[in-house]
């Protein structure tokens, strides 16, 4: 999982868009656009046929006055349902400036320093090291490494081709960033 950077000039803020009990299509559309069509939790591309939810990271804030843009993320429906139902505190927030220093990616897993309870709680809350998730991340990276080696191409060039021709095949942005030492997020164009 990578850090989610919220836009201080987001249309959600400038237009004072709030989460309502019904019809949040505009809010969802803006959030997804800001996330370049990637799920905040799985970092998988959100396609036209994917069910997605506006996720309230801290579910205890939903419908309260202090629920806000900083608490809202677009996530695929199934991973959202797998999120633990019991809120854990303290927890590392997905927008924390030191997020990627604290949530350490290593060989398909997300790790934390032993004393970092906030990051441990985030890993537990989102089930980031579920056996299936880890296996899928590892397999995806292994396949990309094989293709890059077969083609004798630089990782940056390989992923740029994928972005240009089949962006929906891109997954696991943090794993790509760490394994291939490229800034994949900034390679992906901002949606208009």
C-alpha cells in the first residue's frame, strides 16, 4: 500500500461536497479521479465492471460533522468488506507524511518496526498480509521481472508501455515502486 496524497485544492473541498446517505456519485467520481482509478487499499486498477465503495477509513466518523475528505477513499468493494469491522486505535493514517517509511514493503509483505503500534494496527485492520494478498503480489512481481528480462528492457520502459497500452493490467503500485525502483505513481497520467 502506498501513501495517499490528498489534494488541498480538491474540488471536494472547494465545492464543499459532503458524504450523504444517498447519491454520492459526484464525490465518488472525484475521489476515483484523484486516485488515478486505483483502489486505495489494494492498489489495483478500478475498471468499469468493478464494484467500488467510498470508504470511510475511520468508520466511526461516518455521518458525523468531523467526517471529511481526509477520511474518504475509493476502494474495491470486496477488499472493503474484508477490512476488520472493529476499529483499532492508534492507527497509521493512509495520508501520513511518513507512511512509506513506516509501512515497509519487503518481498510481498508489509512490515513495521516492533515499537510502531500504529503501523501494526493498520496492517491488521486492512489485512494487508493475508496469505492470498501476499501470494498475488509476489506472483505479479515475479511475472513482471520475467517479462522485463525476456524483453531485455528497462523496468521504467516496460511499465510505461503497460500504462500507455493496458493500464488496467497495472497492480500493486508500492510493490512496483520498491521492487523496480521507479516512481510508478508519477508515470501514471492524471485523469481529466
